[in-house]
C-alpha cells in the first residue's frame, strides 16, 4: 500500500536528477531554439499558464525582460482566451509561450487557439507529455518528460518547466556561455535537500505557526507565489505571496508570533529586503531566509543570481509537504483538486 505523500516526497527529492536530464535535453535543443527565436523577430513575448504554471509565467516573463530588454508579460491563459484585446499589443509581432504540465488544460489550449486566429506571431510550448494536445500546438514545442508526476500539486514539473524558460532566455539573449554554470544547479539542489530537510520538517510541523507569507521581488515574486500556492494546496494553511516592499503597505498588519515570513532574498536588492525582514522580526514574526549565502538556507551554488532562481523551490516545497502530513492530510491528493482542469461549454468538469 502506497503511503500518503509518497509520490510528492519522491517528486521533490528527485528534482536534482530531473534537472540534470532536463539541462542535457535543453542544451541539445539550444541551436534549434536560438534559430527559431531569431527568425521570429518578436517585439514582445507573452508567457501563459494556469494555476502553478501561471505563476511560472510571471517568473519567466520577469526574467526574460530583465535579461533581454524585450517587453514580456505573464498572464493567466483564461485572460488570453476570454479577453485577448486587453492581453496583446496590437500590430506587434508576438511570441506566445504556453506552459502546461499535462499539456491538456482547457484554458491553455483555448488561449493558443485564440492566438493562432490573431495571426500576429508564433507559439512556443513547454509541456511534459508528448501525446497530449499542447505538445504539437506550437510552431516550436519542447516536451520535458523528466517533469512527469503522479501527484496533483506540481513540484518537480514546475522546476523542470521553469528551466525550459531559462533556456529560452539564454537563446533569446544569445548567451552560449552560461550552460556550464547552469549545470551546477543539480548539485546545489541536492545539497539543499540534504542539509535542510530537517529544518523544513521542523518549520512545517510547528504548531506555533498559523500563517505563512512568502516574499520575493523581480523574478522571485512568481516563485514566491508558487511556493505560497504549494503551502495552501497541500496543507490548507493561510498563505499569501507579496513583493518585499509591498508587505509594508497593509499586509504587515497581519503579523503575529504565529507568522512565518519566508524571504527569497536577492543580492542586488539585499539591503532593502533585509530591512523588511528585520522590521517584521521586530513585530514578532518568525523568519526563514533563503539566498546564496549568509541566510538561513544558503545555496552556495556559484550560479549567478538571474540563473539560480530554481533553487528557492525545494525547501519551500518540503516545508509544505511536512505541514500537510502533520495535519493528517495527503499532499498527493489535495482537497477539491484534480491533476487537470478541463472545461465543457465553459463549465469546469475537474
């Protein structure tokens, strides 16, 4: 008999190996991806997904614009489908990047269909299953099978698909030198899981904590949103994401001794972010900080700030997993959720 959470635990812990396989695949596809992007002459890029992959779209769009200087947005697929006039800039050649673990989420497929009808650019897809509709829906399609999962809440799939968007960033910026650096990520991920699993268990199972706030700015805001969703999905806990500086503008009124502030620290804005952390500690919040060095969870990866964002994920995923188990929940099968949301005549069927 399979124990509760066994799939999720395996998928979290197997991420370093999945990253190695994914990076090998993406590196082999870099020339094709670079040529596809260069031939497109895109003026803007829109990333899209649903749920977890919408948050991935936010993180990817922010990183893409930061690294290339080309305008990029992350939007829910439902908005592209139902409100395309407010989603796209008219008369600008656009690349739509559609992301889905399953490759069969209805809103994402409808968003791609709607975009094809607009005929103002191309579609690039990232998914994990080659036999699903999204895997053949674009002009360029990348299937990352190392991200396949049995659990409902995304963990391994999210990080693998995110690495796919990092590969796109490198292709668009014509950066051929960063692959050796990216290949350090699996070892760093393995160290994080080895060194900090006990801490994730301690925080996740703490009965003193009753609310969780995940802070991240720039590309890290999308990652903070995803980690907040994991805590909410798996453990049914009060959990919200915020940009660092925005937390002062109202949300800090919620800080109590039962608050855990989960801070995804950068190097470029470290002083400003630490100031927020220290203020919230003075108000009584419990704090866990993540970053390259000098933090509660230290990556020590040797990877540049822009390219190491995937390392924020495993610790937060493990913390949500442990909290779910401590509450007698099954993180493999979160309450009221299914692996894929399919729509029939506009009505959700699961």
